[in-house]
C-alpha cells in the first residue's frame, strides 16, 4: 500500500471523529424542537433500535418536553440515555449461581452468533475467581465445532466432555453435568449447535437438552444464555422471543460489539422478553469479555 | 410481531374502498412503507431515498378501475424493490486461461466457510467444475478442520497449511490448483471486522497475490443497520464483485440485501437457504422483494405449483369457491394437487413453509397434516354419491358409515374430512368479506374484475406480477 493510501485512510478516520464531535457540538447550540427529535430518532434507528421502540422513546421525550420537564436541548440526549439505561438495568445483570453443586450454564443462539468463542471467554472470566469449570461440547452438528471448543478448553486449562460429531447433544450435555457434579466443579458450561429459531425440530432438540440436564441436576440449567450478534438487526427480537419460548432464556450475551454496530435491537429485545443482558463480547481474544454496563451501552448508541 | 406491508396497507386503505389515492393517504402509505422497510433492516439512508421515489410514483398514479388503492400502492413499492435488487448482468467471470479464483470475505459468523463448501458443491454439480478449496482462515480455532470436513462432505479437495501467512497459503493454493488441474479455486478467508485495519490489509495482500476473478462478500440475512458501513468498507478496500446472502431460511426480512445493493451497486449472486450443503440458490430479486415486504416466499411455491396445477383449473377452483359452488369433488381435486405438490416440495410441512404466515404455524398443526390423511380423504370422497359430493348436508350417520366402509377408512376420518371441508368453506367466506383472499388464492374472480384483468393485460400489465404470490 502506498503512502497516499495510508494518508487517505488516516484522513477518513479523522473525518469520522470530527463528524461525531461536530454533531455533539450542534446539539449544544440548538433549539429544542421537532428537528432535534428527528435527529435523535435517526441516531436510534441507525443503531438498530428499530422503529417501534424508537417511536416509543421519542414519544417519551416529546411528552417530557411538552410537560416542560425538558427545556434545554443539551438535556435531551442525557434524558433519552437515562430512559434507555433504565429499561436495560431492571432485573439485574449478575450471573445466577446454584445454591449448591455446580452452576449449569446452557449457551444457545443462532448460527454464527459467536457461541463457542463466547464460551471460551466466559470460561476465562469464571476462572478469574479460581472457580473450576467443565465444558460440555453439545454442538455435535457443525463440522469441527467440538475441535474448536477443545482448543478453548486447552487455552483455559479446563476439562471438556465430548463425543464424536453426530452424537446425541442431550447425552453429551447430561454427561457434562454428571461429570461436573462428580468432580466438584463450580460451573458446567454447555455449548450447543447454532440453530435458527424457525427450525422447530432443532428448537425441540434444545428443549430436550434442557430437560435431560434437569435429570442430572434438578434446578439446572441455572442460566440459559442466549448469544446475540450485535450486528443483527430487528430479527434479534424474533430470535429472543422464540428461544425464550423454547428454553426460558435467563440472560443475554451480546457479541461483536467491537465493530461499528451498536446492538440497539437489544433495547427492543428487553422490551419484548424482559430478560437482562449479562455479558458483552468485544473481540477475538480470550479476555475480550465484559459484564454488561447499561449506561455505557446507552451512551454508545449516540456516539 | 411484524405485520407485512400488505396487511398494513389493507388496514390503512380499508376505509378508502375503490376511491382514489389522495396526497393525504399517500403520505400515510409512505409512512407505513418507511416503517416496514426499517423493520426489515433496510439502511436508514437507503429507506429515505427509496421512500421519496415511491412517493413520486404514487402521486403520478392514475386510478385504475376496480383496483384497490392499497394494491396499486403495494405494486409501486414492490416494483421499485425489484428494480433496485436486480437488473444487472450477474454471470460469473470465468477465467479461460487457468483456474477461476473466488475469494470469499465477510464479517465473523456470516457463514463464509459453509458458503465456500456450498459454492464448491454447486459449481461441481451444476457447472461441471473441478474446484479446490483453500483454507485461509488461520485465525479461528478449528476453522481449517471445519473446511476439511466440509470438503470431504462435498467431495472437493482442500488445500491447507499449518499456520503461516494467509496470502502465501492462498498463492500456493492457486499454484496447487494449476498443478493438479483444478479449474476453480475458492479461498476461505477469516472473518473480520471492517474496521480492523490490520486484517483488512491482510485481505488486500491476499487479493494482490492471487488476483481473484470474483470477490464475494458473504452477508448474513439477519444483519441490521451496520450492513451499509461494513459492505461499503469491504467494497472500498477490495472492490467486491458480488454478494452472497446467507441464512435466508430464517425469518429475517433481509432488508440489508437492498442496502448493500444500493450502496455498493454490486449484484447479489446466491442465497444460502439452509444448513445442508446443497442448499444454495441463484438470487431471484422478486423473492427477496416479497420477503422484505413480508409477503412470504411464495414465488418458489407458485413456480413449483405451476408444474402440477394448470392455471385454468386453479382459476376455476378460485371462482367456484367464491360462488359457493365449491363441492367435495373440487376439494378432492385440490387434495390431489396438494399431494403432488407436497411430494415435490418435501412433504406438506415443507410446502407450508413457503406460504405467507404459515412459517409461524406450530408443528402440532402442520405435523398432523400428513400425506396419508389426504389419501384417506380422497378415498372417502370417492366413495360418495354425486349428490353427497355436491350437497354434503345429506350425509347422515348411516351414509357416513357406508362411506367409511366403502373407502376402507373410519367414520372418524369421514367426520374429520367433512369438518375440514366446512371449515375451509367458512374461511373462504370470511376471507372474501375481508377482501384479502386476493393475496391467498388469486384475485377476486367476479366477472367485472376478470374483464378488467384482461383489459390490463392488453395494456401490457400482468396482474400476476403485482404480487409474488398472485
């Protein structure tokens, strides 16, 4: 690549930063009017919040403005951020723990959402407190999924329970939970095959995994994490609804938030199924995991 | 939870009947279009331009006799979508002096590796090519292993190295293809974020070292507003030559297809339609247009149905249903057609999936409708007298028992059949009163309308093109 291209690329980056700053500056000097609301609406829509939730949020702003609770233009964005943060915060974002015995975490999601990578990161996160983790390779469908999880188990130095590709996923999950119990593990994390929420038979398979896990530990799974790709748009809502219906999702793990996607559909997801976001994945490295911070997430929607 | 645009329009224009479109209701319609497109994840800027164009065209519409304004409006939107999605030469640029190199790129998790396998199988089977897959994803754990497994499944060799620089692996892969007489090379690159400068540089290096004839961006049908930003960047850095839309077997509206098309101007080549490696199809603009509007993918169904049902008999059935002249004989004919169709489409369940709204039906419902039941019903109808077939009310307990005996079925089965028949009749009546049958079973077939359809045809307008399903 030539010097000119490099320069051009650098300039493009500067332009983006400038544009963002400029927009913020514009907010300051502006009147609080419908055109300001329209700009905020655009920001929300561009962040994948979706037309329904966006309209509801903007209506709240408008109501506050008309009731004179909002008077200055620079207060509008903070107000909106606060409304979104509130929506996302209720219900708590902490991981549920089993009263005794291993905490069983079932991880599910559509294809390519980043389940296996997220499990690699989650394992490292759980191990931070010296906890003992066992992984269950219940994605027996996708080619080399078991190998992929095995590599993550090696990187983390934890045990993995697995069978060959094509094995019964529920049986693998059962074995993993039984092994975790026998070895006094603190956590058993089960990877499942990616499935589109419209595939009834595969959703039933997921229900079966959940039922079978209960046979080993009656109150398991303690957490059912749904992995949602932040680059997804409004379909994330459908995914959440359908997975929740099938296996009662208890938390969301949002991935790929390190790009330019804002993941705004999660606000609508929260409105729809009422399940909190618990973790955020931000990169490809093992440490690229964070506990979800609603305020930071809401702020990023307007960056 | 999303209403289709057709449903929204029907509601919106319900009070309007057949009167003219006014500036006010055009404005309402435009707002609905905007919401529908945003719910389908069409990019914000793309929506804005699109809506403006639709508005211009709607204002210039002259009223067509007997055509509801809602229908006219949907047609404008649908046509505009089709025009935007398609209309360009999409032939693969084959290299006649050596192997044709395909470079597959995209964000993480869009389905690149699976798509590579599907493409290899498709080109091997449909184009008689001898592909070589090259594992250039040295980043994701076990990605190379995944491609090797897929290669075995599609019976295509895989070139892979342990570690190393992707551009070097790819260059050696191409050399290997030349050496072994393979005429297609498919490079499976690692998924990456478009803002990851280092990895985007790496792709440029791969491109520089292999001179691909086609560079295809794999895009997940579920992607949201970010599709525009990432596609633009991939295109800027690599000059993408085509797009593959993956995971269209879900219920995502795939509005990103429109954004990417509009922003990059690059054609969509193929769509991935399932987890199986043979599930890849050439892109058909009309289908995705219908999908974005939430009309279901009925074009496929209609195309396949046309192989079985000739149009005249379908029209006759629709007409009879409206005139309440629909008898068990007609029902029998329909059952047989459904059965033939269902065997072509992989069973009733597979068929229903193609129909609007039907994808949401729980399996308890679709699962119960097995082909065996259709056979039993057909047999039962065949055991009835002509009088019974035209006027099922005469079928008392005694007659039902006789029909059951005669057809080798059971009274319960006969009862079920009659119940289903009654229910269908009732539904047809309800649909008729709601005026939405036009979208399910063809246009209303009263005489006046038929005449108008013929008139329109003479003027070069074919109503059947108005909606993917009609």
